[in-house]
C-alpha cells in the first residue's frame, strides 16, 4: 500500500513537472533584443506626424523590415489623400511572431460617413519572413475552408439579428443580397489577421451603410472577430 502511494506521488510529481515545463515554454517571452536597431526603443515605436496619427515603425535593421516600413509609410500617405480621421496601430509579440494591426479612419469622396481601412503585418522573427494569411492560419491548424465556414456563420448571425430587430424582412433582403450589400464577394478577401498573446484575431471591414439604416446596429467592434 505504501509502495503504491509512493508510485502515485511520483507520477503526480512527474505530471506537475511536465505541465510546468510546457507552461514555461509556451509563455516564455521571445527575446528579440538582439534584433533591435536602436536599443533605446521597443521593437515597434510610433512616428507621430500630428496629434491624431501614430504610424508604426519596426525597429529592426533588415532588408525585409525596411521594405515593410516603406510600405507602411505608403499606406499612411494614401490615407492622407482622403479626408483623414485617425491613423493608429497596435502590436504584439507572440512567441517568435511580431504582429501589427493598423486602423485608419477615412471619409471617402462624396461621403458623409467614415470608412475603416485595416492593414496587418505578421512577421516570423526567427526566419525574418512576412507571413501570408494562409501561413497565419496554418499556425492554428485552420484551413481556408474552416475560416470561410466560420465567417459565413458570423455574417449569418448578423443577418438573423437584423431580421429579429426588424431592420428588414427576408423578402426585402435575403442573405445573398445582404452579403452583396456588405461588399463581401469572397469571405477570404480583405482579411487582416492579428496575433494577440497567441490568440488569433481577425479585423474585417464591411459596408454598413445601406437603405436599412444598419449603421445604427453595427459599431467598430462588429469588424473585430476573436477566432481562437
């Protein structure tokens, strides 16, 4: 009996030690300090052009990163061509992945409301490689078909909630028309993935200004999906 207890205790100790090691590995912060171009700044810092705009600059001296920083500057310059209403970003380092999501509010010509432009960058700091959307999904073992299925049902939920709240009837607007009015021709297009503390998030803007006053139902959180 005593021997069995000792065996049980030993097994429990091994299990606890294994769980602790796995937790430590998964939660160990990636050390990117050796990559920094300027050690007095964080891996991403703000270039502030005016009081409402913060443009991200990646603090790494590398050919790929220089190209990404130049692209971000181009995104900002294009944003200024419209009626700008705020340019901001946030970033996160999850394991060896640097993830940045940019949010720009613009007012298009001949419009009175603002639209949102999202742009994300996901970079493998080990390989110094920019990840495609498919690469990001592969990290989470999510196929494009699964993501399409996920978004289909998210939009279907929005559609059913609008029906329930009597913004329109099925006769006025079926689900296919609903997606068309959202400018969602392909559920996998215009998806901006952001990895936040190892969780996968998606930012996807869609049109909310229709004849049914849907802008009263949707808000900015409606474009943000927590995938995992």
